[in-house]
C-alpha cells in the first residue's frame, strides 16, 4: 500500500495484455471519480477514428518523437509493435503529481518498471487480465476479444506473443491483480482500489500492511 505525505498525487499504473480492457475500465473510473485523469503518453501510431490528440494520446510523427528523445523529455520509450513507438513524457507526470492530482495510465511492462523506479512512493501497480485457469485459456480469451474488435491478424499475433513472454509473467510484480470478467464489476474493483490507496495516503497510521 502507498502511504505518503498529503498534497502529492498518486500514479495508478494499469498493466496487462492487449484485449484485457484497460482503457475501457480506466475511462469508467475517470468518469466516476474526482481528481483522476489519464496519463497522456506519446505515440507515433496513426490516430484511430474517434480519438482526439491530447486526450487519448499525444500523437506525433517519428521525427517529433526522436526530437523528444534527444531533448530527454521521455521517461522511457519503446517500439511496442513494428514501426509504432510509445513514450512517457516526463512533464505529463510531474505536473499532475506535483499539484496533488492523481493519474491512471495504461503502460507497457518496461514503462511500468521505470515509473515505479522513478516515483516509488507514488506508484500503485495494477495488473488487468481476463478469465482463464491456465495461460492458454487466457490467451484464447484475448484472441477472441481482439478478433471481435477486428484487430489486424498480424497485430493480434504480436500482442499474444508479447502477452505470453512479457505481460502475463509481470503480474507477480504488481500490487493488485484484477480479472476483467464483467466491465461494471471490474470498474468498481478498480475504483475501490483507488479509494483505498487515497485513504492510505491521507491516513497512513490507520493502514496496516
């Protein structure tokens, strides 16, 4: 549990395989809770229909992304799928946390580790997965969800490989694990975690480990 001084924001890092529903669950929590915003990360991938620059992501081209790297503006950056780079702008984190505003973020494994190293007293790690008693059952459910939303078959295979090798093993490093078997129930579980962590920060003497 995080229990730090009052006045500083918390960073709730959502990690999990593609198709687990992280952005959907995050959006519900943001809508229902005050003082909670999505951490806007930078990406070179094309904007999808309905997305808004500065709301869903900070959309940049490859040249702009490289300039951000050269200016040391990114806490971390990586090529998540071929030709599509993602990074965490340092200012987007510091501005919110320094002003006591909580953030929730959908972050890859490497970025999650760096955020915890950089903000150890502020970061709460939450792993979101899908139902399944075995790894194969989880991967099958993920495949079905991505096929239902008509993801590119090549992208699906890349994400499933990443889930098997990187994301599913990472859940043991997280503070909480949530199984997304129902959107409303899962969102309520995330909201409860956020409220508990906020209480722990405000009243650390009342929290037992």
